[in-house]
């Protein structure tokens, strides 16, 4: 679990506070704790939470049953105490019958759809979207579906039994096989407010064809040689968009330790343009007044602040970066960076002028510049593993204030 190129790159980017580098690395080398959340749209969510606390967790906190990793803890920033974190090893799981009972209970509840096993920081982006039951929501890169599940919970919040809310979620993914996984994950919600689509997120349809007109139907029935008139087209717009884009994924080192061996700067550099295209298209699909969350599971500024700042500049004031520091104040976060360096396989560059001639597979949009540095990029949020015993994540919350 060492990679000299990884350490050199992130030391140069200065994303970790002074004096915390060793804590950052040592946490990355530890496995993730078990985290899960209770399905908040379920009828018995409060009852399930109380049952877990009284029947299982209270016993774990007593005397000799206290596990070495500490007692089960509710994530303080997640609403209603519905998210929990457990720390125990596989050996403890084998030796302690109560831990096995908890583990079995969580697995069965997960299969039933009343609980979802999900990494803690993965729960964060949907919470910043502020989805309401009447919203039209698009999850652009939805698989495997844990965040889509959260969005559906928000759509069904406060619904009476048998009531269908007016909003809906479109869950999209570019990979057909991952769409199958997405469908399997979300069918546990049993929601009529879900549509799963299979498109390249950067080319998600902007127009929706209406029903054929009466003239078109008559023309088709009569076998006329002239082509029937096209049905009307409607612009598709969404009130909320989650752009949890494909990324190099070094924030997931704790659950995917093989990334230690594979990591190199080329991974993030190669994905930058894809991420920017997805974010730009999301801005196009967003309704004026709507909110979009851009997120990645990487620490890399080339995939994070570089994309957000380029998006803001290209949209020419139509998008604004929201200050959400008052939202979930118990969730510790680092402010976004105004400047960063870009590296190819040979060296670091501070500006595009420096890299224009010799940079290997670099693009101007990757670099910081005075216009980007003047943007309020400190409103972006980076979540570091050692601050909350989590994985790594990056989140930016944007609002569309005018047409592009």
C-alpha cells in the first residue's frame, strides 16, 4: 500500500493540512468501517432504527461485548439518525455471535430494501441536492444505484401509503450491464417514479418526441407516399441533477487497495475532458433556478476544481457556485483550492503557457489561471479520509441563474 508517484503528486497539490500527511496516509491503508443507512421513505424507518439501537447496539456497548473498534455510532450529520457506522474485524465477526446476528440482520434488511449498505461519503452528494417530492431529477451516471436510492427516498418523503408523488427520478448510465445492476439495486424501493435509461451522459437526449399527431396517423394508415409530419418535440429540463462523474477513484483506496499499484497521473488527466463534457451537458439540461451537484471520488484537482472552474467560465455567469457551509455543519470538509499544478508523465507545470509546447496529453482547461483563481472555489468541498474515518470525496453545488 505504497505508491511514490501518488505521494509526490498529492504533496505538491497541498490538499492535506500541515501536519496531517501521515494521518492521511495511514487512514488510506486501513479498511473502511461498515456503514449503512435506513431507508427513510419506508413506513417503519423510525421503528427499525430504534430496534437496532435497543436490541443490538445497546448490548454491544455493554461490558465485555464492547468491540475493539468502539461502539456502533450514528453518523451525526445524517438526518434523523438513519445512518450508522460499525467497526469490527472479520475475526471478531467469526468469534462473537451477536456480531454475526447484526451482520445477518443488516444483510436481510438490505435485501428487503429497508436498509442500504453504502459508504459514508457516498451518502453526501444527494443530501446537498435538496430534492423535494415535486422535483424532476436526473442522475447522470447512476450505477450502481445507491445514490439513486437516496434520491427516490427524497421523492417519496412524507408521502401517504398508496400516494404517488408528482416528481420522478431518471437514472442514467452509459454501461448497459451496469444498468442491470442499477435496476436490481433500485427495484427494492418499489417506486413508480423511476425511469432507468442507457445513454452516454454527455449526450443525454435534450428533446423528447411527443405522441404522433392525428394527421401523421391518418397518413400512415392511408399508405401515403409523402412522409408523415414529425410529432412535436419537447425540451427536457430537470429541477435537480446529480453529476457523479466517472473518475480515477483514488478516494476509494480503502475499499479498492489494488489502486495503490495501478495509480498514475494519466488516469485523472485522461478523464478530465469527459468529466467536463458531462458537466456542461448537465448545465444545459438543468432548469433555470435548478440545482446541480458535481461530485467525484478522487482528491485530484484536475478532476475536481479544474472541471468546476472551467464549467463556470464557459457558462458565462449562467451558473453560480453555492455556499453550503451551513448545511450539515457537523460534516467536516476542506475548502476547494484556487490554484493547483498539473503533471504529465515527466514533470509538473504551473500554467498552460509553460506546458503548451512540451506537455504530454494536457489541455488548457486543466490549468488554473487568474480568471479561475478569482472564482469562489473555496465553496467546493473535499472530504478527507482521516477527518471522519471515511473514503475521499469531492462535491460542488451549483445553481443555474439564467439561460446558457
